[in-house]
């Protein structure tokens, strides 16, 4: 799929796709995309659309290591239990909450190893 096709899929299943300041897109046609930024030792993941969650996790972990990050962070409006299994992380209650779009987002953090 093209990047635009992945973005259309994301918008259909999640929300409007808007790249936040400081984030860039990583894209592989057969796997999907995610937006990320690396700052203050944190590899932060934003919008993600993939058909392979393990690929996304492994690729983000690899990129976090390359950038010297100690923590990988992502958020979801979906089931937190599924993300805890996938990312093997912990919920950051201080960051989690209802955002301006009215949706509840759970933030997860995983130690980069």
C-alpha cells in the first residue's frame, strides 16, 4: 500500500491524521507507518497504522536504541490490556487522560533494552 492508503486506513479506524510538531513518519509499504520523535532520552511514538504490531514494536525498539533512548513511549485510545501485552510496558497514569478531542488516551512506557 502507498503511504496515502495507510493514512486513509488510519483515519477510517482511528482519527484524523495530523503530524504533531517535532514528529516524523517512518513508513514501509508492506508493513505500515508510525510517527516518532526522540527527545530527552524518550522515543515517543504517535500515530501508527500497521498490519504487524510485532514489526512496529521491534522497529521502534531498534530505532530507540540507535538514538540512545532509555524509554519508549506510546499512547492509545484502544484497550490498554492489549497494549500492555504488546509493548510489555507500564501505564503512565500522569500522562494518560482525556485529550482535547474528547478521547481517553492511555500512555505506555517500556524500558529500552
